[in-house]
């Protein structure tokens, strides 16, 4: 008798907000899109709080975001982890990169790099900092190409366009690029679904995965949400917080912004009913790559 095949690794997606303000429509789109794609694949969905940058954080924002997500029926299948508590993991990864020569300490000041458009290709002679930054070495020829499930084939010459990038900042804080790669691997994330504003971070993350010997997950970057003036909605702009007390109108708008047919949710009178209908009717191939306009969300009571 042949032994049964080993169980397939679980499919796992995630939503990883930075607690810089209330959940806005762009974040809801990323949360719902990542949840739907995870469920469509029969997988799990985790929430991770990316609280790495205290100067940009708003006290209480993480709890408010989790409450709003819960009001939309979007609840993590496992414990919610916080990056502020995971420094030891980032430190271990950094030490491996330093020991292998893939990363190096850098004393360059911002002004020293200004002449090269802020791109670091070699350290400039100059002062030494007590706490240098640590960068990943990105040699010439570091072009990374990947297939995005929504945006198609993407490629970036990371050496020319980004240069040696920061893993630990000179102010001692961990850089997003390192933390996200360590956490996606540590949490067994197999599909990274997020807004297209992060598309140009992905080649850096793939380089880091390779340097650390970590698997590369599948990527899907959702369309950007543009403001009425055609400009990108700022992440930290509290301009369009979604209303957790009246979730259905925003849930329907997010569903539609994902290219899905409005009729599928029309009969659903509650969040659980809407999510069940959404899960049943969802087709990933309907998600368009291009930007979507921010919807006008009409509160439910205005329609009564
Ligand atoms: N924390 C990032 C943000 O709020 C998202 C990171 C990611 O999904 O990789 O923009």
C-alpha cells in the first residue's frame, strides 16, 4: 500500500494594518480582499498589527481598527500578533544577514545620500554614528521579477531603483521590509494580498526572502483607491474612516470595488449574511488591476 500523501501546507492569508489612524476605505478593501481570497482557497486569515513606528502611531488606533474589523465580521483565525513584541525575531534575522555579509552597518547621513537621490550604493566617508543603520547589500544585477495574481508580471531593478535598503533604522526602529518578511514567514503566510501602493516594496521583500532562505509567498496587489481628485488616498488621512456602526454600506462598496457584482449582496440584511453571500459569489478573476474611485458611502438610515 502506498502511504497517503503528506498533508498540504495550510493556505494562509493576512491583513497587516499599521495603527496610524482609523480604518479607512482602502484598508477595508485590503482586509475584505485578503479575507475573500483566503476563504476562496479554503484557507485561514490572520490579522497582524504593524506597530513598528511609534512616532507615526496614534494611541488606541490598533484597538479601534480591530473593533472596526470585527464589526465587518473580519476576525483573525489566530492570535493577533503585534510587531512591537517581536523584536527578538527581527534581531535574529538581522544577525544572520550581518554574519553572512548580506547586510552591513551604514553611517551615512541622509544629506550624504541626497546627491544620489537618496539611493545608497556605497558608504561615503564621513562621521560615525553611535547607532548606525543596517542595510541589505543590493549588488548590480539584482533585478527581481514576479507574477502578481492581479497586476500581472512585475519586475524591478532593485539596485538601480532602490539601492542598498534599510533593515534597521539609525534611530533604532526596525524597518517595515525586514519585519514583514520575517513575520510572513514565521506565520506561514502563503498569499500576501494588499494594496497596490506596496507593489514596489515586493521586489525588496523577495530579495530579503532569498537572503534569509525563506519561501516566497504568492502575491496579489489590489487596486488603489483614488480620491475624488484622482489622487491616492493617504494612508494616514482620517478623511474616510469606515463606520463600524453601519457596516453594510461600506461592505457593499468594498465588494463592488473588488469588481464583484452588487446584486450578489443585495438581499443580505446583516454582516454575516453579506459575508456568506460574498464568499459564495466571489470570483478572483473579476478584480481589476487599475485604480478604483473612492465610493460615496450612503449610510443605511438615509435609505430608509
Ligand atoms: N502595514 C502596512 C500598511 O498598513 C501593510 C503591510 C503589508 O500588507 O505588507 O500599509
